[in-house]
C-alpha cells in the first residue's frame, strides 16, 4: 500500500505542478474539472445510486452547474471574487449545518440521508469547490498553493501530533483515528505557515488579524470536510470513495478537505475585502 501511494504521488506531482504553474491558462481549470467530475461520479455511489443513467445524469448536472458559474469564476480580479462571494458564503453556511450533523452522528443521519437532499449536498460540495479553486488559481497560483498548504499542513501536523500525543477522540463515531491533540498539532503547523505568508505579504494591523482569522477558519473547515466525507462513507458502508488513485483511494478522498477549505477561504477573502 505504501509503495503504491508513493508511486502514485510521484507520478501525479509533476502533472499537478504543471497545471498550476505551467502558464497554460486552461490547464488548471480543465484539471480541476476532471477531478470534480470524477468526484461527482463517486458521490453517486455514496448516495447508493446504482443505475448508470442516474449516475451519469448527476455528473451531467454538476458539469452544467460548473458551466453556469464559469463566466464569474474565470474573472480573475476583485470583481470575480465579489461575483462568487455569495456562492462561497452559501457554501460556508452549509458547513455550519454539516458540523451539527457530524457532531450528532449517527443520531441525525436520517435527516440528511435522503436521495434529493444528498443530491443537493453533492452540488454544494462540488460546484463551489471547483469555482473556488479556479478563482484562487486565477488570482494567483500562489494563493491556490497557500490554501493547499493550509490543508496539507493541517493533515500533516495532525498525523504526527496525533501519533505522539493523541488521547482524546475528536469524533469517535465518524473517524475513530482522529484526536483533539492531532487537531491542535495541525493548528500549530498551519499557524507557522500563515505567519510566514503574512510576513511575506507585509500584512499588519486589522488586515493581519483578518488574514489570521480567515486562515484558521479555513483550517478548521478542512478538518470538517474530511470528517464529513468519512461520515457519509461510513453511512454508505464504503471504505474509499473510489480507486482512481492507487493507494490513495478516489478523487473525493483526495479533495474532501478542500471541498470545505476552498469555499470558506474565498468567502473570507470576499468578506475581508481581499488581502
């Protein structure tokens, strides 16, 4: 398993870096589209939909919704962020509801585990994620990398702190391996990343405070995104969302944290008036 994970990561890394920094304008939006549509296909399995036409129909619905926000998402200036702001804020509000569901699982599972509601949740997960990633990349590839570094830093810090100090379970009914100590380790790691970037941007005063709050909220959202997908998989009786990435699982497994982090960060950017 470890060998497969390493090989897959080594093969994917050059592709991802070229899409992000290669200078071809359409490369990253197309790459993000492919990942999101693969995740949409996997979401239908988590909805426990087996009919081929129904699964393809949901993927088509996600693609149509992505196309619908395309003119706004590809406006790479303050106006583009402002146009997407309400969508991102709506997605951020959804994660407040998701937090309640995660905390109450499995008691409240019947509230959200309904076909039509799961369809809407899938749209709320995937479309704002695509729009947010494309908008961040359009602002600057480095802003996209910053959000990804927050996600990866939270995950890495949580892994090592959890292994060394982990005692108190964070959400035992959803993800028994996660601990509060791991969460704190992730927050420490990402705080260092945030401080380095804030220093480089020469942020000070209120702007620094807003940047710190938005960054910390993004980190907490990324943890919630991971927990939410784990909850839905557990409810569906699925270990991995798919097998598209050997050793890593499916597309949704790779972007679960990002589905919350990207919209929340961009919503914070919109509310703060930019950085």
